[in-house]
C-alpha cells in the first residue's frame, strides 16, 4: 500500500486520467450507436421479456415486481 502523500496524489491523478479516457470512449460509442444496436442491447437485458404495460402501475412498481419475480424463481 502506498503511504507517501505524493505517490497517492500521483496514483489518484492517473486513475482520474484513465477514468476520463474511458468516459470519452463511452461517449463516442453512444454517439455512434445506431437505433438498431440500441434495440439489440435492450433486448439482451432480459427484463424486457417480463415487461407489460399497465396504466395503474408506475415504472418503478413494475420494475420491483419483475425483480421480485426473478428473486423467487
């Protein structure tokens, strides 16, 4: 474990630089994403199969019901 304050500061700066680079790449990928690719990703999420529209439920309640159902399966 690094204990020198200068080393910790440098390590933190390196971490934030890497994090910013990752965020930039993610932003580029989102900007280049097609509607078709977004649909494919959503379909892979699994919860989509359990979704059903109900006017008397909010999205949060519906989501909790899906997760509760999965927890008991």
